[in-house]
C-alpha cells in the first residue's frame, strides 16, 4: 500500500513536469485538414470519415472562421440538412491555443471546455499552424518518455491517468514496427518494444502479458517463415489490436496451421528451440478475437485483439 502511494505521487509529479516542459507545438499535428465555409455538411461527413477525425477548422482563405465537428454533423443530419453549407452549422467561437504555450495550458483547456480538439495558431502571425487532440498529447508524452527511457525508473513515470482520461471513441494510438526475416539475433525485439510501450500506457499487467506473448509468436513466425514484414498495434479505449503482415509464402491450409502441434519448421529451426507448432494456438489462447488470412504466394495477414 505504501509503495503504491509513493509511486502515485511520483507519477503525478513526472506527468506534471512533462506537461510544463513540453510545448503545444511539440505535440500538435502539423498537417491540418480543413474545410471551407461553402462546403456542404455532406462534404464534412466524407472528409471526417476518410481521415478518421471528429472535427476540423473551417477556413476562408487564410482566416479561420469556425470549427465543425461530428456533433454539428449529427445535428444537421438529424434535421435533414446535409446539403447545407458548413457556415450554417459550424461553431464560430473558436477557442485556440498558441504554438508556444506549455502543454499544461492545453490540458487545462481540455478540462475546462470539454472540446475534442483545439486549433493551434502562431502568436505573431496568427496563422493556423496545427491542431491538438488528447491523443496528440499522449503520443508526445510517450515519445518524450521513450527518449528519456534509459535514464528513468520506468515504473515511476507511467502516465496512467492520461490514458484513462481518453474519452473520445475515435481516439486511436498507433504503434508500428518492422520485423526482419531470418534475423534470429533481433527476434523478439519488436514484441519487447511493444510490451514496454503498453506498460508505459498503463495497461493492466495481464493485458500487457497476453499481447506480449501473442506478439512474440507472431513476430517469430515472420522471422522464421517469411522475409520480414510489419507489426502494428492500434490502441483504443477498451481494446488493443495487433496486426502482423507479411508478403511471404502464405499458408496453404489455415485451419491445419492453427492446430496445436502442426509445424513446417525445418530441423535447424527446431534445433534453435522453435517449431513446436504452438505459436498460432498460443496467439488464439491469449486473444479475445483472431483473424488469420493468407494466400499462397502472396502473404499472410494475422490480426488479434485483446480487450482491455
Ligand atoms: N507468417 C507465416 N507465413 C507462412 N507460414 C506461416 C506463417 N505463420 C505460420 N505459418 C505456418 O503455420 C505453421 C504453424 O505456425 P505456429 O506458429 O503455430 O507454429 P511454428 O511456428 O511452426 O512453431 P512454434 O510457433 O511453436 O515455434 C508454421 O509451421 C508454418 O507452416
Ligand atoms: Mg510459430
């Protein structure tokens, strides 16, 4: 009990320290997707969906004249007015942030206003230079932690409270790694990196363990059976989805490959301690959802989800 109290205090201190140190411009997304006041709400719907955003600034030339969000979209659709121009539905009172403000100001604004995003403007020129969401803040803090990782006592600096505050349904944090084929020296590195990032995010130890085991098996299959590929994890409130993709030889009979004990691993791989034919079975046991698609000569796409 005492230990966790101590950790709790340190976590908060470090999180606070970071949001005072970091500036809005370090966290913001610089490429801002915008609409024009004369665009229709149907256009807004399409653009938001294509980019998986929940809101965006409305620009008349270089001047920001409003902000339009999913909520405005829902209101316009409910009233059957999707062909009306954005200018009739957007919010004209836009709360903005300056690029050079400390992140703590942004955090306070998120708390105070409950908006999903803030346009960021340059203090001198007043030009729009970015957009900031809570996910951007978390991503920036994670990168910052990663940079300082070796100097830190990891467990003391988990920004757990940040992640639990993620209340936006569309919020997704993506982590992406390349896996080299046939490189046994590096085998397992990607799943360890992923594990560390998930720990940093404050996911529960059981969830992290299941994802780490399943990712390790997926990584090893790419190392052993393919020339390499990519492992990506998508962290959303309530779930983590991991995808392992390769352009390797493919699996002729997926159902058979899923059977415990089935393996085509050559002897030299077995000598290294792999090839028991338990990998895919373990992935299934560790995950809540599993999808395995494969085409001979084209490659394999394995996707599993763990509910958090
Ligand atoms: N990405 C992949 N590309 C091509 N074949 C694959 C791939 N992943 C799995 N396989 C095939 O599916 C079989 C079963 O995979 P699984 O991971 O369950 O066992 P294994 O890798 O052979 O042994 P273990 O994982 O216990 O070390 C493999 O032997 C291989 O034939
Ligand atoms: Mg395997």
